[in-house]
């Protein structure tokens, strides 16, 4: 009997240790941290515009404020919507509504670039999802129509920057990998009262980008320039990465997120297969803490800046991918990787007392020496999104 009891105790202790080792990181305390930080930021903002916090780049801890035209303008109201979702706090709902409504002109004015998805779907899209306010729906639909005006049928993609940008050979047609995220606005609109053509535009853009935007190893160019009349590819280049041939971390993250979303919206197997391929090359080259250097091919690695935003975007994408793949082993792998990324961000990359952002060590545009080793609102947005996805998801 004594031997049996000892065996049972030993077995139980080993079983407990095994469960502890395999336990997935619990995001709840970090969700609460984000809510607290968002409330601190909210209290510091002026009522008058510009009042949308974009970045913190120095030790002062002060946010640079922008207005609705900035490409990042939707992330702050999106953060507030996520904070409301997590907390049920009506004061956050009120603030999210007020901040979202500052972006209404985007649905009424001609498109100045492709970022309407980032701006409008992060703000009003989340707002409609949580409240079903019909006024939000009309703003989303109008913004989708505006984004569609940038589609070039000769090329098959949406024009990203309708203006002269260095090395883009204006007035030729340019498309950047970031634009994959904006397709969700078109997919949603096509299924919620908008023109069915919006769906076709989104699919065309994704297919054309899949064909021309990637090297044989599935790493992404930041930008591709097309002949605006014939649709022929002129060149693949970078704008924010280290070089034309390098893997810019956030660009690759946009690709992982974008093709995962495209599969969810279309059910097209080629998009799922491609999402896995662009994820693999990213995951295979990550450093031990799973937070990438701003560009995987910067010769300064391991002394190059990190980009916590790329980690946050990828973690969120992998959590969705884990729920879409029809393979239990793959699902568990993506789920674990995402959880470990979030655990790493939460352990070593939170801003803490330094400022009221969620994360530090974000790199925006290093070749331009802009927002290097900073806190930036889109990193916070995707971090909180990923935390909520982890909280609300399971894997067998």
C-alpha cells in the first residue's frame, strides 16, 4: 500500500508538472494592463483636434497627436473599442464613439491613399461589431466605395499612394503589402449591403499581390510598381525595409495577417496555403524571444532595433490561422507560437511606467529615421486584439 501511495504521489506530481509546462499563457492581467493604460492616455488628451495619439518617441512620455487624415488615425478609437469589449465600461464606449466620429470625413472625401481600411474598419468596424449602430454601417459602406475608386482594372490591384513617392516611378501604379489589410473593409461591405464588385476587387488584389509581390522563398517586397496601362510588373522594391531584397518584418506580418483574413472571407484554399507559406519563412527566422528585428536582413542584427508591432500583428494572425487550418497539429503549433509571442511581449516589451502606451521597442520607418525604438498606436492595437483573441480562443 505504501509503495502504491508513493507511486500515486509521484505520478500526480509529474502530471501536475507536465500540465504546468504545457499551460498556455493567461492574457487576462495584460488585458487589464492595456485597459488601465488606455484610460491614462484618454485622460491626458485634449478635446480639440489634433487629439489622436500616434506615437511616443522620447523619454518625455508624451504622445504625438494627429488628426483624422493620418494613416494611423483609426487605431486609437479601435483600441478604445477593444478596451470596451474587454471591460464593459460604458465610459470607454462613449470615448470610442466620440473618437471614431472624428473620422467621419474619411467617408465623405476623395481617397488620398489606401489606408481607409486601417482607419475606418479599425474604428467604425469594431464599433459596429459591438453596438450594431446603423450610422456606423453607412460610414463603413461609404468608405469602402471610396477605397474602390483607387482600383486599377488594368493592373488588378488598388493604388496605394496616388501621388509621387520616391522610387515609385509616378505616375505608374504602386501597391504596397500593407494594403492587404485594407481588403477586409471591401469584403465586409460586399457582404453587408455594398456592391458585390467590392468582393471581386478584394479577390483580384489578393491574387495579383500573391503572384507579383513575393520572392521564390515567400518573403515579401514592400512595394511593387506596375505599368498603369498594361498592368505589367515593373519592379519589386522596398520603402521601409533595409533593401529591395530584404525581409522587412512588419511587411511580412501584414502578409500573414492579410492572407489569413482573405481565406476567412473567401474560403479559397490558395489563400490559406499561401498564408502558411509566408508565415513559415517568418517563423523560421525569428530570434529566441519571438520578437523580430525590424528587418530580418539588417546586417546590424543582433544589434538592430526590434519591431514589437510586427510581433503583435503576427500573433493576432496566427491565432486566427490556428482556427482555420484543418489539421490539429498545425492548429496547436500556430496557437502555441502566438501565445508565446504574446507572453514575450508582455514580459519584456510593455511600456510599464515609462509612458501610457502598451508596448515599447516598435520601429516605424527606420530608413527615414522615423519612429525608431518608439511606442506606436498600431502596435498597441494589434497587441490588444491578439490578447483578446487568445482569451476567447481554444485549441484541442
